C-alpha cells in the first residue's frame, strides 16, 4: 500500500525566510516549491510591498507524510513564538496524490 501524502501550503512573512528555511533544512525537508513576494491581506494586515502597506509573503508547497507535516507545523509554530512580534505564518494541510 502506498504511503499517504499530504500537501502543506505555508504562507509566511518574507522577513523570516532565512530562519524558516534553516529550520526546515534541519528537519530534513529536501523537496519544496517556493513562490516569492506574494501580496495579500490576512491576520497581519495588508501586504503590498510598498510604503503604505509594507511587507510581502512567501509561499511554500511541500508534499510529505501526515506525520512529517505535523512535525513541520509544530516546528514553525515554535519558531513563531520565539519572536517578540509574531510573524504571520499560515499553514494548511491538504490531501494530495500525484497523477
């Protein structure tokens, strides 16, 4: 039986990119797709990368197992809690299968 796969969609404040990527590397995450400089509106307000609405987001897509997804989420939430001002990090887990 094939191992179950999920897709993590992680949207996070670009300012924590280096820290976040180092932590994923420490977990042994080898494959991902990253999209840079996404604009949006969420819990941290509007981000357009301009003087009025500074900041941008990055997006990560990671295909992994449900167990590894839980470890990734726990690691990123712990990282988020280390900051005096919590950076925006949203994590969604979706069912996935390769075609």
